[in-house]
C-alpha cells in the first residue's frame, strides 16, 4: 500500500505475536517504517520468510521485514515516533527489566496487553510519561510467529491523555485498524477485562469450548458469578463500564447485574457462546501449548488481588485462578477436570454456590 507523500512514521513493535503482527504489519502495509523486536531464533525466521496477514479475507505478504533481536540494535536505527507493546502479560516483568538501561531512548509506548497491571509495571521502569494504555477488541488468530488472521475486526482503544495519542490514533485509523480514544484508561482496561473473563478460565480448566460452557446451566451461572465479582470490584473503585470498539460491554454488564438468569443465559449463549463457537479461548491455547503459564493471574487473579485490597469476597475468581494456575504449573494434571463440570462446580464455597446466582 502506498503511503503517498506523507512523512513516514517510525514505529517500534515489541514482539511479532498476534497483536504485534496485526498492528505492526498493518502499519507497515500502510507505508510506515516498522521495526519488530523478537527473540533471535524467531527474528531470523521472520527475516527469511516474511510476515503474513489475512485481513478481511485477503492474504497479504510483507517480504523482508525489519526484525531485530536486540533492543539496542533497534534503537540504533534512529528515533521512533511511538512503540507498540502487545506481549503476553506473563512476559511483562522480564521484558521491563531489559528496558531499564534504554528507558531514556524508548519512545511513547502503546500498551495493548490484556489485564490491568501491565501499565504500572511499565511505568515503574519507563516513567508515566512514556506509557499509553490501550486495548484490542479485534479477534486475531495466530497461525505462527508473524502469521495472523483477523477473525473479527472490531478495533482498538487508546487513552487520549498523552501528547502522542492523537498521532497514534491517526496512524492506526489510516491503517484501517479503527481506533477510538478513551479519557479514562481504567474504564477502558477493566471493561476489556470483563470480556476477557468470559468462558476463558472455565474453557481451559474443563477442556470445553465456550458454546458448551454457556449451554450448561451451572457453568453459565459460574460465568455470571465471576463477572458480578469483577463488577463489584470496579464499582467500589468508581471504575465505569464503557463500550469498546465493536463490543457492547455496558449491555453485558447491565444484563449480568440486573436481569434474571433465565434472560441472561440466552444473551451469553448468543453473544459470547455462538460468537466464539468451537474456537478455544486464549487460556486454553496457552495451557495446552505446554508453555507452563497463562494470563489468568493477570485477569481472574487481578480481580482477586483488588478484591482482597477492598475487602470484597471473590470466591469464584479465586477458584478459577487457583485451579488454572495449578494446571499450568503441573500441580494438577490436565485431565483433572476435563469435561467434568460438576467436579469444578462442587469446589465453590457453599455460601456462593452458583445455584443461588440469578
């Protein structure tokens, strides 16, 4: 794609996973200068075979992408207008340690990770003036490193409170990524986390797709219970539920808070269950990849941590977090709860049994 006569932007992208390849690749296709930072073995592979993006059913190829294996190598290419940070949340701590020596040279960084704890970790190293909260609502499938398919295009949210936000929003929209500004980053990030919680941990624990999770009355009640806990944590912090690009989160929150189970269940079945169908969510993919970790500590685990600080009981999120972490760490075998919903449901503390929900 031709960028015309406009000045090229320089963008540094941390990682060529699903988000990095989608956002960075789309910017590169638009004509911007994009440098990807990846592990040495992955960097060499991507330089050789290029990047592939399936956008709206069209297969696009980026030959000879600029992929480097060290941050100092990337920074030696000159200054950048902004950076994209879309790594898995469990990689944030180790990566931030490597950023410290180069903090002064790192450009404003758009954090597109799931969860609500990544920006504070990045700010502790880079300073608050370098970190811009963001979120991705488009569904992106990763076929391999540097090879993605956009399964459902929705958009990106970007905090509007940074001097670079206007530039980033314009660049993303010019690349057809459809970005929207948000004045309150916490509203945006927590609202996205609500959508991330749905049929994520349960699907991984039980080895069942979301459509089967919502078809089971007890599991559907479990999903409602975990969302109600998260909503109580948000409300206590005066964090508001907001709609995200292509995602009516406020309607979801209203249904979960106010409607009886008989009405909420078909909404979840239609919106979340059938929307994902048989496709397994991210926790399941990570758990069964054998990598030994998932992002549950940054989602359900975050609800638990904030709930504890605020004195709010969080039994369902605690159960899902503890069980999935046990499975990921190998303390429990993957078949412990596989296709056994009742075995999981019976672990819920009696005062909070899902039979009482709704």
